[in-house]
């Protein structure tokens, strides 16, 4: 059984290759630092907006077209967005610590 304490302390989640189309609920994992969601069907990144402690985010091979919700993830250092539908990265380029990999 998961508790509220688990949601607040979990630092890493790997959910690649799970055929996920929604990440709603992930916003409760406020201590997350590493999140892997490669090879899914994710389009909406808005649930990531509250995850201010994210350092590494892997989102390759999804159906993402808008990365605007990531602008609040100011600690983000590594971001993988390859094989998505993104046409504009200007917003995430404003993140000072970010190293864009695999676009």
C-alpha cells in the first residue's frame, strides 16, 4: 500500500515501454529527481509542472508537441526529447542548468 509519505519522498521513477498515454498523478511525487518515460504515448506534460526537483527527465519516443510545462522545472539538467512532435524548444532553452540531449 502506498502512503502519502512515499509520494513525498520518492526520488526516481522509471516507466519506459509501458504504453502510457497519461501521466496525471505524477504531480504528487514532488521530490522526484529522475523520471524516465521513454517509448510511451504521452502528449500532455502539464502534470510535470509542479515537479520542481526534477534533474533528469527522459521523454524520448512519445507524442509530445508542447514543452511549455517544463519551464517551471528549474533544476532540470538533462532532458531527452528525441522522436517526438516538438517544433519549438525556445521555452526550455531558458532553463539555465539544462543540457539538451537527444533532440
